[in-house]
C-alpha cells in the first residue's frame, strides 16, 4: 500500500488499514517539530522526548476512533499542549508542596494554621502514594522521589520503558484526582490570604 503524503484524512485512513507504515511516516514527518516545540518550553531534552513519545502513543491508541476536525499537525500539537499543561500543573503542585514543607521546617510562631495545612497535604500525599498498587508505587517513588529516568527504572525493574511510562501516567492521574478538590480549596485559601 502506498502512503499518501498530502491528505491528512487519507493518511488517517491508511493508519487504520496499514497501521505501522502510516504511523512510521507520521512519526518521521512530525517528530522533530513536536520535539522542538516541547524542548523550547521545557528546556529538558529527556522530558521533551518522553512527552513527544507520549503524543505518538496517544495517536496510536486512539487511531481506531480518530476523527480530524483540523489538520493532523494541529491535532498532534493540541495533544502536546495538553500534556505540557498537565506537566506544568503537576510541577506547580510539587512546588506548592515543597514550599509548604520548607515553611514547615522553618515555621514562625504564629503559623499554626500553616502547620496544620502542611500536615494535611503531607498526609494526603503519603496516603495517596501508599494506596497505589505495589509496582506502580515502586515506579512512582523511583521516578518522582529518587529522580530516576524511565530508562533507568525499566532496566532496574526489568520491564519495558513503555510500561514505566504507562504506570507513571496512571499514578499521576490517580494522585491528581486525589488532590483536585484539595488543590482548589488551597488555591482559594492562598488567594484570599
């Protein structure tokens, strides 16, 4: 089957019929642009590569029901922008947590409310992490607490990098759900302060 180079809708149809060849073509066509976009915003080659890889995984997983309302390029970049927003949101949660922990380490005499708030955040975070399935918890701790890359984790646990990425993605979604209500209340609290 020949790959049609000029028509996004036909390319998507070919992705359904002759998946791997069409996917390889799309990957080769857009990888560099997506990577450059992610790298310019993140200034981290490893994170940018992981994020772009996730974009293509998403495309592959959604290929069966994919309906384009715009160009394939716009679709891929919208997935990437969504992943960047999630990444920034997760970073803000970590920064907020780190700030609170730091303030807890050096509390002022009149900050009983802050200590209670920090204890609540720590308790919720620890509880949320402990409630993850064993392997997912191990992967999450290796990545987010010990700072290992997906490659290092896959080699250490003798599993594929894709499994590591999937487990991290699921863990972050679960933690995000646990913190969604709490984060909204915390943001309102800080804005009113």
